[in-house]
């Protein structure tokens, strides 16, 4: 056995005794001069950072995206520049509503966040395991999340709050239908799809813009749990996702997903019968088929969960040349909210942490503040301490107009408008319901009925109207399940 290194303080001084606190004699009190005791206790008091307000419970791993098909006609992004090109990736999966101590196997939407360490900077794709979401206006996001968290008086989760909000927000019906379907509880992250969910944009070397949606289809197949199976798993372990993901990678069973994109020519957005920037809508594959891009493989577990997963920070505002945004309202709100959450939760210079730092050269003029452990960035890069602002005459980093993306064409009224007026919230959920088999429809009804227990009848009846409008059979299976539960009581 090789000789162990000498234990030191954080300042590098060797520690002679890590077993006994320094006291005034055998029975005397502990002395304030025991700086090692004080350091250990002080560090322990500061070992936690605030948990994420949403997506608090998560599991992650490292891997790579390998390009298998050429999509350079749509985007100039170098990570898609040639077939066979690989880009390092960090993936983090999560539940939306649960706290850090929540059980992994609860029915919930799952986050699907990817950080691509490209040669042109980090690209973060922060999505879910569903192609849509509950809302389409960012102004409603704080309200929605409050319904998923704890009641201020009881400190318990409130089904009444959830169904009250959903029944008053018919745009949520599409996501509700997915959440309470058979795919609402994946066995683990390996057995679920991932989606960018929002509409983003590509732009190519010729300055042409295309609207795009991102899809990651699991190669492990879909494996799901019923409510009863989930309860059994939770009774045995609250960490079933972490155990499965970590264990499979340690065994060399590397999970894979096939990456696809849907691409819409820019001006097609003026012609679709639905709003292509509406987060509650999907693009029919018959109109915009999936185009294969590559394979995502996760093949390395983190060496330190806190440093590499808990401190990992993803934001949709991190894009690279060739990838841009869209008029998607919720995406526009997230561009601010995510990065700001990380500044609060981790610190001003959170992107300088190793797990968040780009692998390419970085030149910026941000300075000072908490966590500045990299010094005067601009001066370090130029060798000139006078280059600490822009523009300057001392060789500091300058703008690069060649990376400017084409103008974003915005049509219609850009001022405040009612996102519900003239919007069809029922056709797509109804189409999804009709795709289900009779057994799947009955299970959907039972899952919804179980989640409605204890909810005031007025709210239940209001929600049933939405189910009826999507498809009369949808409302029927929920009513039948509610009646069965009432009779069982």
C-alpha cells in the first residue's frame, strides 16, 4: 500500500491530529484556538447551496454526441459540421415538482437537459421528456409552479391547487394527457425520450433561417410503471433512477438516444393552422418529418455528484453560431430566468466552475464579485492589464460581426395580447387520446381519477368539460374511473 498524502487545511498547512479536539486538559473545555475544529465545522455549515426551485431532484452523466447525418444545409453550427464529428456532452435528468429528497419514481414530468461542450462555446438544450408543456405564456410560470409545490398552510402537496389551475388553463390539457398516460412514470431516464420542447431556430452559412424542434428517441425502448408499480418501487427505494442510471454506466451498459430534428422553412410559420411557437402544440410529423442527426451516448459517471451534477448549470440562453431562438413566449422568458437562477443559487461566476466552463478559449470583461477565482480574465488573455473594458486600445477582445445571425422576422402585434383568444386547445389532445388503445385510454382515466381524489367537485366538473371537448370518450373514461373509485369507498 502506497504512503498516503499528508492531510492539510484548505490553506495547505499539515494537520497533526484529526481525531481529537484541542482542550484545556483532559476534562477541560474545547479551546477557541482549535482552528482546525472551527474550519471543519464552518465548512460543514456551508456544504449546501440552495436547491433548484424546480427540477431539484436530478441524475446525470457525461458522454458524447456523434453526428451520423449531414444537416449543414440548415445550420452553420460546427458541432454538426461533418458526419463522424463528436462533441462532449453532460446530461442531467430530473423531476419537476419534487424536492431534493423526493422519490425518483413519482408521476411527474422529467427534465432532459444537455450541455454540449462545443469548439464555439457551450450549447445548452434544456427540455423535458415531453414535447409540450402546461403553459404557453411565461407570465403564468410562477403561478403554475406554486400549484406543484407545498400549500403555505398545510405544507402538503395540493391536488386541489393543481386541478384548479389546470381546469382554469385549458392549454394545459395536452400535457395533462401525456403526464397521466402510460408514459407518465418512466422506469428510469434510460427508458424515456427527450425533447427541446420549444421551437428554436437554425441559421446556415448563407444566412437562411429555419425553425427547428429537437427530439432524442431512446434506443433502450420505453419502459414504464403503473401507479401501483411506482408505489412498490418507492416503498423499497427513493433513489431508483440514480441506482439505475449510475449502475448501468458502471456496468458498461451505456444508454443511447438517436437525435432528430424537425425543420420548418422560416416563412412556413405564416401558413400553419396552429401557432408553431406555442409550447402546448406539436408539429405533425406528416408535415415536418423527423430528420436524423446523430447518436447521444452516456458513458461516464461523475466523480463527484455535487461538483459535477448539483453545480451543473443549464440555460437556454447558451447557444452557439448557427443555433438561435424563436418567438416562443415561454422560451423568451426562460432566456432570463434560468441564468439568473444560477447566479443566485451558485454564484456570480457560476460558468467558471469546471463543469460549466467551456472547453474553448473564453474572453470577456466580467469582473470582481463573489467566486472570481480566475483573476482579470481579459488582462490574462492579452497580457495587458489596461484591457479591462471594451472598446479599448490595448489588444482586448473585440466583437466579431461575422457571427451575427440573420434578423428574426416578427409578424403580428408584438404588444400584449391574450394568448387564449382563437387558440385551439382541444384538437391535439383529442388526437393523442384517439391514438391510445382502449386499454391505454382506460388507464389514462384511472390515473386522472386517482389524482383528483379530494378535489372539490366544482373543479372536477370544470376539468371534465375540457376532456369532453377534446373527445367525448376522454370525458367518459375519466367519469367511469371516478365512479369506480367512489363505489370502492
